[in-house]
C-alpha cells in the first residue's frame, strides 16, 4: 500500500538529462552496441539520471548543512558518528569506491545535529573524488563551520578501479585519516578515537 503521508520525489533538469542521454547513446554506439534495441532503449536516460544523482554533491553547500543545525551547548567531550556509509566515484576512472567514514569532533561551545555530519560526508562523497581529498574536505568543513577543539576523520574504502580493472585485487582496501586540533596534539585523545572506531 502506497504511503500517502510521505513520497520522495526525484526532480531532474530535463535539458541536462537529454544532453547526457545523447552522450551515453553515442558511447554505447562506440562500444559496438545498438542503443535502440529493446534492452538498451532507455539505458542512456537511466544512466544520465544515475550520474546526476551520484554527483549531486556539486549542487549542495556542506557548510550550510552544518550551520543550519548549529546549537549552543557546553559539552566538551568527543562526539563520534561512526560507520557512515560512503559511496563515491573515483575521478580517475569514474568507477565507484565505497566504505565507511568515522567522524568525531570535540565541541567548543557549539554542536550540530548528528544527521548533519552524515550529510556533510554524503555531500562531499557525491562528487568525483579521490579518497584522500574526501577525507580532508570533511575534516576542514567541520573545523571551519563549528570551530571545535578538534576534528578526526577516518575513511575505509574499497575501490572498484582496483578490483574490476588494472591490478584486479578484490580484497584490497584503503584507509585515510585527517585530524585537527586536540586530535593532533594529544595522542590520548587520538587513541581514544581510534579505539572507539575499532
């Protein structure tokens, strides 16, 4: 039974989808396929919509996401949001990489909504990326928006560009980390964070 109280609607710019669809149809022809055959007839449009969705982070401002739910609070212990799912596209081959992000900060007068941390991760991930830059962008955004005592970000991800092409190492994974403030200066705080995400 359809829920009448809430419906999620995806809205795409028709001109963008039409232009992207034309390019994907041309790619299919160059690969030796017939984009007009039954199984591929709607594929160019589907891929165009998928690509727009997977890169929707370009149209979002992650700093505004944090500032939109910023509250005064005298809490000065670690706030950790762990196991945030990450899905992104490698900018070198436009193949997916996916995994988990663990993000912590120690407030200095202000906190933000917990879901906003996950949304910041999503915003930066939904762009053409490299994992190293993604890690640093998340860290810097939280530091600049909330001015906490410190920020810690660790991302663990598997890269399809290594798994299904090139070296084809299916069990490989990559871990990146970035820290500011007290997480850099105090090894006990950093160790607490690392223990919590293990």
